[in-house]
C-alpha cells in the first residue's frame, strides 16, 4: 500500500514524461478510505462521545466529601463557630451511606447546634422504601449510557458503510470510464489505420474516393467519442479523489499514471465479502440497524421503568448512629437520629399519563423494528436475485462480444478480397463497439450491485 501511496502523491515530475502505470487495487483503495476518510473518523468519534457520557453517568455514584464551616466574631466575642463535614457514598439501589463529623462552639450558639466539646460523629444511611429503591434517576442514567455505547457502535457501522458504499461506487465509475477511454483509443487507432490504408488504395486506383469519406467520418466519430469519454474520466477521477486521504486529514490527488484494478470482477466478492452473502436464509439478528432499533427500544424501556416507579409513594427513611469521637468503643444505640420523609400525589394523573406515553413509544418502536426486519430480509433477497441475474447477463454479453468480433473479422477479410465495403465494415464495428460498451456498463452494474448488498448488510469491517 505504501508503494501505491507514493505514486498517488503529487510528484508526477519524478516519473518523467512517460510514467509507468501503477494499479490501485480496489482492496487497497478501500483500506485507505476505512483508515483515513474524515467521515469514517467522525463515525468513530460517536463511540468516544458515548463512552464520555457513560463516564459522566458513573460519576453520579462517586463518593462525595462536603465541608461547611461558618464563624462569626464581633466586639471581641465569638458569637458562634459551626463545622459540618460529611462523607457520602451513593449506592446502586438508591441507598446512601453517610459518615459525618460536626462541631460547634460560641456564646450565642443556637441550642439546636449545641454539641459535646469534642464534637459529634455519626454514621448511618438513608433508604428509599418507595420511589428510587429499585430504579432511580442515577440508575436510569447509567443504564441508558451503557445502552448508548452499544447504540453508537451500531450507528458508527451504519455511518461508515454509507461512506464505503459511496467510495466504492466512485471507484467503479472511475473504472467504467477508464475502460471506455481505452476502448475508444483502440478503435480510434483502428479507424486511423483503416483510413490510411484506404487513402493508399485510392492513390493506386483500387478504391473510389467515397471510401475515404466513409473512413474519415469514422475517424471523426471516434475522436468525438474519445473526447467525451476523457471528460467523463476526468470528472470521475475528481469524484474518486474525494475519498482519498492520509493522516492529519491530508487529501490526495489521483495522478494520470494510476489505473483501476483490471480483474476487479474476480476479486470483488472477496473484497466486499459478498461471496458469503449469496446464500439463502442469511441471519439479520446482528445487523447494525436491527441492533440500533433494539437499543432504542431498550432506552425507552428504561424510561418506562423509571416512570412506572414514580407511581409509588416517595418515602425515605434515615437512621444515623451518634457518638462522641472518643466513645466509639462504647456502643449505645439510644444515641441516634432518625428521619422519615413521605409524599404521595392523590390522583397521579401526571405520572400515569407519562407512563402511558412511554408505553406508546415502545409499541411504536416495536412496530418499526418488525417492519425493518421484513424490509431488510426482502432487500437482501432482491439484491441476491439481482447479482445472480447480472452474472447470467454478463455471460450472454461476453458471447455477444465474441460473435460481433468474429463478424467484424469476417467482414474485414471479405473487404481485403474486394467483396465488401467500408459501410459494412463500419456497421459491423459499430455493433461490436456497442456490445463492448454494453459489457462495460453491465460489469459496472454488477460491481455496484455487490456494493449495494455490502451496504445492505451493514458490516464495514
């Protein structure tokens, strides 16, 4: 690949006036697109973003240290000095473990804040007995972030496969236009050679002057066809260059000495791995689009569970054991602080409505998933049928090209015996050219059809 890359860079002068042709195979070309194309890199960034969101969601379970210190002095007197410090550990099931140390002193201290001289320590936990026990916002965010990573992986494949498909079509069109240019160049040489031969025969009196007019018209038609083909080739090369990049987002320019793969029809199945996709009953369970839709349904299911949990009453119960710092070895559970927080809407209309909407979204997502499975299976079968049909058509067109070539050779032989005319030769040759152009177009359809099957399967690896 490095050797091919060397010839891609803008160093045409190094090769002299008649550079050697270098073949850029489709497999090498696709390797550059996969590795360096900005849109493929952008697709990889989606995974990095989802992993960053996952880190943020996990941050909701990080332990937290809190310190609150307030002091007031006036007129040489210490009104109060309050220290409240705590260490909190949120857990998976909404239970929060908390250890704290509080100290206070001062002549105008609020009686509620009066503590032992050494301060007061506590250790306890808060348990949600209704909302937030089996699922809460922290749990929901973390679950959704994990699913989002899987979703981004599927979407990355779908985004990358579109780029690879478009890049493949650009390569196939480049090859098609290149083949047409070579075809017209060959037949232009034939027409020019024939014109020179006719001119010599006219000078010797063996042919009439009208034959040179016929031969000259053919030369001009071939020149016109060749010029048009060169224009199409130039445009297809520019289109192909859109997909050629290097590291550091450096675009490449395709040089004139670079040619497409000659035997691409023999390697296309292996390169795109479509040789394993022409069998019946291909499984689509691991298809990235199916996985993406399933991930989206899973995200909606997490929302549904969270909203169903909101139908429960909100009841948080807390217990904290209290002790002076020097008395932890003398357990006395009568020293404690307890609390209960309870709330419950009477009609739950907001909660019930929100839950119904989430269920409807899940049903809608399931309908879309079922439709997509059916459509995907039918697309695969249709594409398999098209590829098999194109293979048969290519065999037929190959026979036609051989037959037209035989007819042209026979007509040229008759012409050499004086038993034919330029009109008949040109007619035979035009039929042969049309057949060869049809063959090139059919080969192009065959290649694109394989790329479409590759795109449908959605596996860029």
